[in-house]
C-alpha cells in the first residue's frame, strides 16, 4: 500500500494562493491608476491659516469655464504663447468666502508670482487657471495648469497691464496657490 505524500499537495496550494494574490494585486493597481486618470492632476490651495485643499482636474472641469484667445508681452515686448485657452476664474477657484489680499502662485520649478486681489477681481482682465490650450488638456498639455489673463481682445500688453512684463503673470505648471 502506497502512502500519498501531503507535501506536493501543500506546495500546489501555496502556488495557487500566490497566483491568486498576484492577480488581485494587479487588479488593485489597475483600478487605482484608472481612478487617478478619472480625477486627473490636482493643485493645492492653501488658505491664510495654512489649511491645504487639493482640487482635481475633474473638480475644475465641473466649474464654469472661460474659453478665449490669449497672448501676452514679455519683458522684451515680444508677444508669446498665443492660443485659445480654457480655464476657470481664479477667484472662483479660490472661493468667495476666502479671506486674502493677494495670492502667491507657485510653479513646479519654484517660480512664483504674487497677484493682488484687485487684479483677480478686475472684470476687464479675467485671471484664469487654464487647463487647456488649443484643444490639448492637462495632463497632456505640457504647460500643465497655467495662469492666463484673458481680456476680450485677447492681448495683454505690458503698458496696458501696467507692468514691466505681463508674461510674468502667465505661470506654467502651477502646483500651489497660497492666499496671503
């Protein structure tokens, strides 16, 4: 009478459990990545008390958007980055209940600009957080989230904006907006 070893059977069970765990892990990672794509990239908004909230592309797309042609002058008076921008008013993104005198906009490369509240509320020069240019949207748009100033005529010259470089306000790859 032959005695059946339990060892091969237990090894098969271990292999089966390992394969099942591997398949489950792959499915979980795939679902997490799909969820990330649905929400899209986000930016951080920090209030005066230091509380931070994250705003995703999906949330931004639910807000009323402006689509306008825009371009600006840089410090050498050259016109740059003409295109059709789509974005939400920065003041709407911040929220009407927020208390601030200015906002500091930070890019992923460390560049920052401070924009006074009066500029954010100027109806002649709407300041938007653009998420699309010429039909290419974040995250495929290499400029990422971008501050754009979009008057009805589409052009922001240094003279009319009253600055040395209107382009200094058009921050690319915005990652954080801090209320001051």
